[in-house]
C-alpha cells in the first residue's frame, strides 16, 4: 500500500509540473518587451520605479524553464498571467545599485540607477513584479505593475544600426534555439575597427578554450556591434580623461580604480535595441587593467592589456553563470556573505546549506592543495567564513588556466537551463 501511495503521489506531482511547464507560444508572442526601471536609495533604503516600456520584434531569450529560476541573483522579475493567475516567466539578475549600496558613499547620499530588463512580450495582460533582496536573501523592496500588450504607450522600437555596424560573427542556429551573445566595441575609432574584430576573435577563442564552454560551442550565437568612438580609449577619471564612447563606461566606478563599468544602461539598450541578444560583452579599447561583470546585466573588460583573455572569461563567469569571485582579501572590512545564509552563487558556500552546493563532488572534506574538489576557506572577498571548491580557478586568479570542477558543473547547469536540448 505504501508503495502504491508513493506511486500515486509521484504521478500527481508529475501531473502538476506538466501544467506549470507551459508552452512559450501559449503565453507569449515572438517579441521582446523592454522594461526600464530606476532603482534608487541609499545604504539602507531602496525604491523601484518604472521608467518606460518598449517592444521590438523577436525574442532571443529563454523559451524553456520559463517559470523557474536556476539562480536567484540579487533581484528577480516575475511575470504573472492576469487571467489564470499563473506565473509565466521568471528572470533573475544582479544590479550595480545593490553593489553600490555596500559603498561608503551610499551612507552619505541617495542615488538612482538605471536598469533595463528584457522580457518576452505576453499575449495578454500580465502583472510584473520586481523584487530586490539583501545579502541574507530577504526581500527589501518590491514593486508590481501591469503590462497590457495593447497599451498604445508601449513604444515601438526597431533595429536602427546599419549592417556595417552589426555583424554576425558566429551563428549556429535560430535565436530561439541558441544562447545569443553580443560583443560591443567601446572606445575604438572607425580606423581601429579591424582591431576590435581581432579582439572579438581573441575573446571568443578564449571562451571556447575553457571547459565546459568548448563542449557547447554549437549552442551559442555571437554578433558584434562596432559603433566608432571619436577617439581611442575609454574614460579614466583618475587621469582627468573623459571620452565620448557608445556605452559611456569609465574606470573608478564607486571610486574603485580598476572598476570599469557603465551606469548608462538606458543609452546602451537604446543603441542595441532590435538586435537579438541575451548577454552583453563590452570590449574596451584601453591598456589600463580593469572591468567587471554582473549576473544577467552585462560584462565589460579592457582589451589592450596582457590579461585580456583570462579576464574576459572570468567576467563572463559572473555575467553569464552568476559565479562569485573565489579570491579574498586578508583585510576584509565587511562581511559580504553572512554566515547564516547560503549564497545563491553555485561556486561559493558558507556551509549554511552545503548539500545544495558541491558536497556530491567532495571525497575528503579535509583536502588542501591537492587539486581535488574540497572545501577551501577564503572566497567572495572574505578570508574567513566563505569557502570555494578548489585551490585555484579562473574565478580566483588570471594565471590559472581553467575553471575549477565546481564552476564547470555550475556553468553546465546554466547552459542546460537556457536551451531546449543539448546537441
Ligand atoms: Zn571555481
């Protein structure tokens, strides 16, 4: 009897999951809804406001696992069909605003940050909820609004860059079947565009030389955007240099010298609207070391320095797979990862809930410097209380040649979450 009941339970749960695993075409048209939000506040307060909506033809994003999240990120977007009350799409991301909240500046001033989130356009009226979480993964701000696909004030956007500027670099299939990456030139003059394409070549080669990306090359599409800048290089506030560049990036983001980022997300998305993409890789034509990558937002790195290849892959680890940094400082000034909370990033643990991480890969928890998977203290900027899976990894140092086994498994999970079937 017990077996039979278990059997029935299994089938009823299975039945439930097939109802939830909806068909993309039942709820969405093949169009992209761009939702612009302002996240504002200071170190302890946060507010979310809708800034604008637009739509463009084609949806290059996920068409599977629509109502489930693999990674939680620091922010989530949930779309609910108003008629049925069913969740039809979820997306997770992290934001520059939440990083800024940890800076000293955030204790003195309120600031507002632009965030653009791309969603599939619903066929019927839907409710969109945006949630921001703190580092204990508790909701600290939430805002809901409705989207009616017939709303006349949803701006019609279209691709406006010419074929000379947007090029296919590597097309392995339809956008609906592949993960679409967009490489953008930042700080290259018109005459320097051959250099940009050579840098793309290097970056793509570096990515697919890393396991497990090598195995999944056929599941990626790559396009390039080559908008010329007036002069070479990007802005370097420390040197008093400010340049007009497509993404308006600059070093010294949050007064951190090497942090090369852009806060002009609306402008960036204005430039590239209508182009099929899911992940943004910005290559900066500068010899100064720097960059950054934020989960499901974008990544940026300097292409003219000797660590370009490892760094472009490292930052993609952040922006594509939500991997945490595995390095740490001895003089940490802040607890980034509280001991009572398991981080959402798959490659670090506080041991609060290690079963959800790489316990299945650990033979001996006392391993050190052996090259095997274990529990190594020091990760996520903290020398104590946060652990990584291997002594070294692409997410720890530029010199080390590959991702550790824990990161490799995490990246594979992310790739499989995005695509229908693995070839
Ligand atoms: Zn790793």
